[in-house]
C-alpha cells in the first residue's frame, strides 16, 4: 500500500476534493517537472539532432532513401498512436495508479535507446531493426507523455500549474542542451579511439542510461494521481463492454456536441502544433540549404535553440499567469508568425526580401560571420522562445478549459491529434518546395498553419476561473 506521501486523490476524479497544495518549486512540482529532465533528451538527441541523422546517413547510406525511411518510421509510429492514444486516454480517467505504467514505458524507452547503440552498418538487418526500435521508442515516449500530462493537476496548487508546466519544459530542454554540448565536444575530440560517427551512434545508449538514472526523481517526489479504489483491470473491463464502446468518429462528434469549446481548442492546437513541429524539425534542413550552414554552425544552432527553449518554457508559464492561457497563446503565436515572416526574408546574400544586402562578413573568426547569418541567429532566439512558450501554454490551456473528470480522455485526443497529422507541416513544406523549387516559398505553409491555428484559438472561451476550480466550488 502506498502511503499518503505517495498518492494524491485525482482532482479530476474526486468531485469534492480540495485543491492540491504546493508551489511550482515544491516537492510535487519539482517531481512532476523532473520527468521531462529524464525523458525529453531522447527527442533532442535520438530523434532530431544526433542519432537519426547518423542512422539515415551511415546505416541507410542514402540521402533520399534515408529521409524517406525516417519519414515512414515516424508515420508508422504516428498511426499506431492514433489508435492507442484515445483508448488509453479514455481508460486512464477511470483507472488506478499511473506511475507503474509510466515506469514500464520508461523501461521500454530506455531499452530501445540502449539497443540502438548496436545498430551499425554491418549489422545484418540493421535498417529494419533500427526502424523497429525507433517506432517502439516513439510510441513509448508518447504514452509516457499522455500519462504524465494527465498527472499535472496533482502537481501543485492550481495557481502554480502554469509554472509547473513551464518548469518541466525548461528542465527537459536544459538537459537536452547539456547533452548536445557534450556530444559536440566529444565529436570534435572523440575519446578512447572512437570516431565522430561512433559518438553519434553511442548517443542513443547514453540516453537510455540517462533515462534509467534520472527517472528516479519523478518516482520518489511526485505522488501518484488516481481515483480512490480504481483499478486498471476494472477500467479495461468497462472499456471492453460493448455498451461503453464508441467509434472514434462518433466520439469526436459526441465530444463536439458535449464540449464544443474544448474540441474547438483541440482542433486549433492540432493545426498550429503541426506548424511548430515543422518549424522546429525542418529548421536545420532549411538553414543548411538556404544559408549553407554545416558542421559547427548546425551544432551551435542546436545548442542555442535548446538554451532559449529553456527560457521559452519559463516565459510560457509566466505569461499564462500574467495574461491567462488564451491571451498568452494568442500573443505567443502572433510573435512566432511575425518572426517567421522575417526569417524567410533572409537569404545568404540579403535580408528583408532583398532590400538589405547581407552577404558581407561582419564578424571575423565567428561561427556566424555574415550579416545574413547573424540576422537569422538573432531571429532564432526569440523565435524559439515563443514557439516553446506556445507548447507550454497549450498544455495548461487544456487543463484550464477541460472538464476535470475527462482530462485524461482529452489528453488522449491531444496526443492522438498530434500523431494523426504529424505529416501535415512537413508534408506541406515538401509539396510546396517541390512545386516551386524554392525553399523559402516552401517554408511559407508553416506560417499559414500557425495563423490558422491562431484564428481558431481566438474563438475559444477561456474563463478566468479554471474548470477544475469550478468543480470544487460546486461541491
């Protein structure tokens, strides 16, 4: 039996429960946030910057085929989670302890990361093995995220939750930045007779051991959050009952009828989140093509993005408290769009769509020497801050407006929507780039997605009092 220190009645399940106590930097808040310190570097190191590029170039050994198979890998994982996320989200609202399942997902994620270290070009079946491990890892990552998000209402007092959410993202990006710096240093001077390629390959098992070590803080500090006397077995039994089954399309229709405000927000978030994902993940490819950045420039670009992502995470929490989550989202998205418009005005030779020559060197000996390079870097800093602040505010916005007794279900749809349309941002960029032959024009659909999502968010109602406090006040 868990004692009172290790469990909390789910605020979403206990209608008359008192609000959870504790500030953003209290034991529960720090425990909840430490989860992202342990887990988020997997995405930075394995998925975006280090291991996946190694897998595509050294194992698959073909630029076009490498990009294609990585896209297929992400698509397969996305389809799997499109089916799993809404089911798990629905079940979790009525289930028992969440921490044991989170532990299993962490163990699977760490195991996949460690095994990826053995994927070398001369390994028989290296390509399908690597793809399989990346798919399983991606799914484990997403499941753990869903469960972790559903525990946010139990991480502190209501007014602290925006900062708790931002603190988690800040810690996750901070850990990613530290590890990126380590990889950059080790790649420049590989130890123990290794090569730079070996460092990239071994980054994956390093993340696996990182997960195993640092997940401890979450399990020790963050109490479990679940409805008293609920069990996973009973929740699954109830879900399997044909009387309780709802077709996904019917579920969406019913939820639009019952909770049109929340569903409208989720649709808007789904659209602008695709734009954010494309801007973050394709950004490196964009600058390597348009500005011809390579090597050290791309490494510093990744480190700067991670550094200011930490700032953005805290800014998101602060803006949520200052403006409320809806106004914070509107401001953050507006700024991201304006900065994006400026970024695509930059070429190797000019800025502001050719109005200002910028190909000349202004910083001798610097990693970024030309005016165009420096202008883009200076745009990356606030751009990253506002994009990551948007991610933080998005998570709290759902907690703010969703019925507390259905928070897990809506976070299931939150995760599912991101998986179903994960192709939209990159796909639209690829299509327009192919049709026009211009990388800058091809990047424009990202801004259209952000603007469309912003327009929908403007129609969402977000009362000053969060829904979970309304529930407590009615009891």
